[in-house]
C-alpha cells in the first residue's frame, strides 16, 4: 500500500466515529421531532429510519428497540432542561415564585418534554435492559440532586427539599399532560359548556399548582 493510500485509510478510520456520532444525532433529532407531532404508540421505526436516510435494520444497530431510542431522546431533552433550569434558578428572584417561574420556563423551552415524560414510566422504561434503566435513573438522580441543591441554596431550604420539588413537578407534568391532552372524542364532548370543569389548561394549571407544592415543601421544612 502506498503512503498516500495509507493516509486515506487513516483518514477514513478517523472519520468513521465522527460520522457515526453525526448519524446518531440525526436519529435523535428525527425522533424528538416526531414525538412532538405524533403519539409515541403511533411512531414507527421504519418511518424514522426513512426520515434519516437509513434502512430499518441499520437503525436497529443504533437502538435495539423503539423504547431505547426514545429513552435516549428523553435523556438528551432532560439534560437541556436541567442546564436551562440551573441558569434560570440563579438569575431569577430568590423566592418560591422565582423558582417556580424558572422551572416552568425551562419546561416550556423544551416542547418535547411533556410528551416524553408522559410515556416515560408506561413505555420508555419497558423493553430495555436493566443496565439501561439503571444508567438512566442514575443520570436523572445526579441532575435532580444538583438542581435541587441550587434551589435549596437560593431559598435557604433544608437539603433535599429542592429535589422533592423537582420530583413533584415531574409527577404534576405527567398528570396534567394526560388530562390536558384529550382525545378527539373528548375534545368534541368538551364543546358542551356543562362539561367545562373537565377542560384542563396545562399551562394555567401548572402555574397554579406548582407554587402550592413549593409552599407545602416550605411548610414541611
């Protein structure tokens, strides 16, 4: 093999991991875009593969199941959420209202987060290995602990209180997403004004309830 050919081969080998990483990002981008437009149960791996120019078999080399793929998307979206929330917790008023505003604005900055959280426990944490579940849970624990400590510092709360607020936000988002995202049949039924009590506005309810959770935690301390 000539020196020039060896240089080309070394270049191709060096580029391969980069190309694989680029392709993986494209897969995650496509999956994140679809979960914002289509229910998780209706998303097909073959469709995602087509959107990134792959055959379905190649997509399964990156992610062995649909759940594994969307758990990776969930991890990426969570990482951005926690990074944004940490910055906003430091920049907004050191008050319960300011912390709640920081968390809600950070949630709103990630439009895929609601839909992903809504299926995290019912779908994404199924059909994957114990190792993958444990790695995700430890990642989440680290992020919740760090952000919770920032909240504790800003509000002078007892250690661990901020983490409890984040977990309660998580539970609140799951419940509000389900009742605030009705099926087409329910939407038609809610046109009846007598059923208005069941017409839940996700954003309005989140802004009303999260401060109550924060107040409850402050009272516990």
